């Protein structure tokens, strides 16, 4: 069992906070060191918990891990008092090539024993009357969930404080174990992560529905528009739009081209967005890894990594926190 003298967790995003909460509930004194970057992946995320619609050939381990973690989410959210949206995902296509991409996804999912139901244009409009005329077919994935990522982060911080977790910008405790959970910045915190973790930039827009505008869709919508992916995640009174993806290092700028592409493609899918207010444009950094799988392991005695979650940080939070706690209980063996 890890020493009860304590654990220092580097990083206050969803992974670091979840690990801190699990450890503190287990009676371990925890200190979280967090610089509060506005570009952290957890703060900028869309909030989709969607391993099925994220699936793609070659990522079978990612799919299996995501499905396992998704099953933990209802209890995880209930313990935090966080609301989940259970309406599922509609994956839609706007031209023949996009339809082919969805057909490939459906075929792959069927081969993996997963279900995604094909929907016609008429069936899509019955589910979401606000779809634009270019939306021609789609898939229904009812098992997907979504969560308000910022509500989740606030709830995790409150839960951590309720269990005695100490928050600081610089460690002041001499703890025997350090957990590196700083997302894309983890690469600079240990030599073993330097060539493994990389920042993957993404841009997110938040839109607010103005009076008289069509309300947001009831479902999360993931679309292919002329080969470009765009997602629309409903929020109370608005939408989150994402996500561009660049290998651009730690460039924090939101580009004009990224905003243009997201708004243009979102309007094709859901024309009412043209009547919404543009409330926020933010760039964030996902923690990429070579195989899209997270790194959750001992790097050396006393140093544990929990990073590299790429697009699935929120989804994998409960299973990662559980794994971190298991490793801490083992006592720091590499």
C-alpha cells in the first residue's frame, strides 16, 4: 500500500482531479499542483462521451477501453452530482463521399459487435427537424453520452476539497509519490514522456442561442461536411462547436481559417447557427500519444504517469482514476 504520507498530482484537469478525488476518498493525503492554463484540454473540450462514434479501424484497444470507461460514467457522474445527457449521437453525412465514410464506420462497428443504425434523410429530420437540406443520411448511436465539461471540472474540484485535497501552484509538500497528469504539458515533466506525449491543437467555439432562434439539437451531432469533421454538442441555451485538429505545437492562437471552417460546416448541418451569438473562441491542447492510448504506468519508483488521452480525456477519466488508485495501492513499484 502506498504511504499515507501523501501524493502530489501535477495537473488539475479532468484526469488529475479524478485521480485526486479517488485517492483522497481512499484516505491518501493529496496535493494538486495546477497552473490553471486556459488552454487545457479539459476546459476546452466538447464533453462528448462517445467511444463508438470515435471508433476507427486500427484503434480496437482505444474502442474497448472507451466502452469499458463509458460503463463507469453513470455512477461516476451520480457521485459528483453531475448531469449526463443520455440522448445519444447522430453521425451525419452531407455528400456521397461523406456517406461512404459513414458506411465504412458502420461496417467496422458491426464487425466489432457494436450497433449503429442507419437513418435516411427523412428519419434524420424526424429526429432533428433543424437539420439543413444538405444532410442526406446518418447513423444513430443511442448509447453515447455527453457532459458539460466545465460543470464536471467544478464538481470534481468541490469533491476534492470535500475530501481534503490541497490545491497549489507550486508543491510545498515532500510527498513520496508524484503523479504526472498535466496533459500535453506532461512531456516536459519527465524524460520518459518527452518523445511520447505531444500537443495536438484544437479550436472550439461556443455559441449562444439568441431570442427567436431555433433551439439547439437534442442530440449530439457529429458530421462529415465535404470530408471535414465537425461536431455540435448541445448546451443549455447554446452549442459547442468543434473541432479542428493541428500538429502545431503549443500555438495558442485561434485562427481565422479554423473559425471560418467550423461555422461554415456547422451552418450546413444546422442552419440556425447563423442566428446564434458567437460567445467564445478558444484553442486547447490535447495530449497525443503514438497509438492514441493513454500512458498510465510507473515511470520510475515514486513517479506515475497518467497522460496521453488525446481526444478521450473526459471519457477515460473514471477508468484512469481507478487505475491510478490501483497502482498507488501497489506501492510505487515500477
